C-alpha cells in the first residue's frame, strides 16, 4: 500500500507543479505566460523578469514531471524545493506563517512532501 500512497502523492503534487509551470511558460490554465509573469517578477524585484519567469516555469514543469513520473525523483524534488524557497523569499516570507495571510505554510508543506518523497523513494509505481 505504501507504493500506492507514494503514487497518489507524486501525481497530485507533480501534476500541480506541471500546471503552474505551464501557466508561466505558455499561459495555459489561466496563467499569464512569460510576458505577464515576467512583468510581475520585475515588479517584485526578480530581474530580468521574463528570464526569471522562464527559469521558474521550467523548474516547475520539469520538476513536476520528474516527481510525478517517479524518474530522477531527487532531482524533481530539488527543483520543487528551489521553486518554493524562491516563493518564500520573494513573496510569502514577509507575510508570516499562515496561508490565510499569504504566508509560508503551504510552501513548507510542499517542501516537506518533496523532501520526504525524495528521501523515501518514489515507490514501486514509476514510469520506468
């Protein structure tokens, strides 16, 4: 049953990150694409905004894909963790802990999941 649990965790978290990456890179799923996200990144001091949006989107898309597939899971987890640390430093850290105040709570939960799965391993159900 542990492998089924890991598969569920990997799929939900990984596919969610892939979606966020696609929002930044392609404007899919209600996202703003590179230009829109890049403009917002510029406004919060992440310059050059479009390049930083590309890196963040790529980390989310590739990290999510690797994590969901259970392939090179530690690398996928590391990309997820780096993305969440960036979000904490640039957006959520100043707002305290609780997600209700746009704080770091949810980012830390995602970091814990990514690190936990990387340490345990992806389980038996992986892409290859």
